[in-house]
């Protein structure tokens, strides 16, 4: 099965190489790995290293609280942060608390041997699910402490099929697995994987910390004025097909809108603007605008959205009409009621927020209108807002639970 794994992975890498001249993300994936090894050696040769690996940006946000706690508690260790996807690396390649940020070299036996032979790795931390056979095999052979944090497992996953037994064996070799919730723990135990516990979602510690910061955005404050503000975060086209018609026919002048699309490329921003029939302004141009007369503020940068939720009355979260609902925890930490599309079942926190009537899944424009109508009732609104904050408060502490175990190995 390992030979088949190598063959399939090799074909996948070859397909990315073929696509690289025509596809920006594929090109970044290929070119970024050309210098990954030299970058790692330049910064970390002859140093004691803690290595954290993340698939992309979302996984980084889950690993970040643990990484920051390690950096603070054990400053003598250098930190290597690797990404599989350009979506994570390109945004966090300048992350200040990591001594080296790099693409993960392709998962081959040779590359994995190179990493463990050239670095003095004191501990390795994988986030959520991005598990690679040869890296895990080499780490475990060298008896390097290995942890999986923020883990989520489902029975349908590769690891729990007959053909995934070879990788499941590597999962058994983790020194400890920190699951996000009980069902993952139960599934692991069913397959005789007992080196695990429920720690919770480390992102909750991060979003709570953000909610306690006093960052202010004068442009948002001027734009909002004394009106209610609906913020639509990380939206995709299917989300905007509901949001834009609603905005265009909005007669309630006491409600304003912020749209922060997932894709901020010029063509996509122009597409959104072309659909709006009400006054709008981009954030980058807002200083030259009246703001008070604009109905829509279009966010055309990355990195500030999590801090803007403090100004929201209600938050619409994008991605729920596809496979990837975006971060619901960030606005929940500010006590915001949430609205999102129907595909949220794989997101534990979204399921829980729906159960407590702090979040409202929709399928059509009429559902969206009905949800907002309900939230205009102050009692309903207060119940939803309080439910969001209570959810965050009840799930704090995952980072401390992880650190309590890892510190035994450092």
C-alpha cells in the first residue's frame, strides 16, 4: 500500500506541475518548494526546533494559539512552521513568531529523511488532518515526540477504510492526539487508538483573545454611525446571489452592510460592485468618501475581518452553499447572531450554534429575510447574542490542555 500511496501522490504532483504554467496557485505550489530546503537550513541548522505543520490558513489559526504558547514558554527553541497549500503560506510567510516559514517538501521517503537528519527536532505538531506517511514514519522511527492537535475524524475518512490501514498505523504512533470533540475520540478508540483525549478547539482561545482587544477602526465607526451593521464575511458568489438582491431592495435605512469577499482580486470586486444598485465604497478608497451616504462598504484587503465583527449587529458567514463554511467562531466571540448557508454539518461549532438558536441556516432569500425579521425582535436577538458568547465561554481552555501534555516532552 505504501508503494501505491507513492504512485498516487507522484501522479498528483505531476498533475500540479502540468497545471503550473496556467494556474497561479499550482505555480506557487511548485516554485515555493524549490527553495524550501535551503530556506529551512538557512534558518534552523544546528538549532533545537519545534516543528508545526498546517495544511492551509484555517489550520494555522487552530495551531496558532499553541505555537504562541510554546514560543512564550520555551523561547530557547526555534520554530519551524510549514504549509502544504499556497493559501496558507503566501498569507503567513512573514509570521513573526516563527523562525522559519516554508512549504512542506513533497512527502517522499528521501525528503522525510532529509528533514529529520538535518534538523534537531524536539517535538513535531500536526494540525487537524494534514498527515503524511513518510514524515510520520521518519519521526516515529527517530522517536521524535509527535502530536496531533485540533483533530477531527469521521468514519468516511481514508484512515478508517481497509486501504488506509497503513496510514492509520502511523496515527497510532502519535505520542498524543488532541481531539476537538467526543465523537472523534470514540472513533479512534473503536480502532484501538488510545493515545488521545478531548482538548477542544484551540481556535476558540484565539478568537476570544481577539474579542478582548480594543482595536478601533475609525472608517467603520464613521460608516456605521448610529445604524445597525450587517457584516458578510468571506463570501462567495452563491452567498452574494442572496445578499446583493437583499441589499438592493433594502428600504430600511437603519441597516448598513459590509461585504468582505473571500476573493479580493479586482475582477471579483468589480463583479460584486456591478450587481449593487445602492451607493458603495471600497475600504481602500473610503477616506475619500462621504461614508455616511454609502450603504455598502466593500473590504478589499485580508487580515482585518476578525477585528471588524465588534461593529456587527448580525453576521453572515460565507461558504455555506459549498463545502467550506468559513470561520463562525470569530463573530461568535463578539456575541453576534449568525446566518449562513445550508452546508454546515461538518462544522461542529456551527452545528452547536444552530442548536442554541444563535445561528440560522438558510437556503433562499426568503429564509434570509425571515431570519433578519426574527432578529429585529429584541428578545430573540438578545437570546441569540447571549448564546454565541456562552458557547465561546464554555469551550475555552483547549490550548492549556494541549500545553500541559506537550510540556512533558520539552
